[in-house]
């Protein structure tokens, strides 16, 4: 610890400052409340919302499995979307059978020199299994997003994910996606896919 005598600048100004109020900016998945959607995100507007449904998973698990999932895609007025997902396994009677994959990340359109969104996309996704993924891709019209991992990092004990691609689409008002992954530089194989119904937003 540095004393006042050793630090001629004295204590930092925040040391005895008063407490601050709660975070003042709202993050929302409901376009009817909170900040206005940033103009750069208009091409992604159909994805904003709270989604819930079910799907099937496979590789790298030993056997296929059924799962339920909730995905929240939200914004706070800035030119990116927040992506939050949590899923849980289902037993043969569709009852919860254990917590499963949790992810969070951000989707951001690439802007041109005039600040307008292009159809190019970037995304960052992380999970508690020690994996961080950086994606690049594109939007195809207002209801389809295709992204492929450009860089993947994993912790020493993390899953050895070496490739990943994701396809998202809005079909008949539902959010559908397919996710393929590769492990240890193997071929891409189906990992998880689901159909999610909008329940909020």
C-alpha cells in the first residue's frame, strides 16, 4: 500500500466519493420500451425478442439428446445486439433433466464509412466451458444470418473446439437455428438445432 507521503498526488478522487445510483440505461428485448433501436440494427429487427422452444443436440455428446432453450436477443440503443442463451436437457416425458449449454455474446453489423450497416456481420460468443468464439458472416435479407468462426480460443481445460458455424433464420414467425462444430480440427458435424417461439418482445 502506498502512503500519502510516498504518493505526492494524494488519494485518488474516487476514494471518498459518494455512492452512485443503479445503472441508468435499460437493456430491452421489447421494442415498445427502452431506448430506440439503433438505425444500424434495422436489418436485424426480426431477431430482437425473447424466444423459447425445443431442439435436438448431438456431437460431441456420445448420443443424441432433446433439450429446451430460452434465448434473449436485446439492445440498449447502441449498434449491437446482446445474445443470451440458456438450455436444459429433457427426459423422454419432456421434463427437465439437467442444466445444459449457457452462452452469451454480441452481434454487430459492420458499418460503412458513412456509418450505415452493411450485410456483413461480426459476433462474439463465450460459454462457461472455457471457449470464446469470434464469428464473421453476413445477413441474407432481414430474416437470415449466417456466421462462421474466424477465431476460437479455449482455456487449458476447456473444450477443444476448433471450428464452428451457425445459421439463424426467422421462419413462420419462429426463430430456427442450426449449429455445427468441429473438435480437434476434425470435420464440422451437427451440434445443436432448435425451433424457438417468440414469447416476449
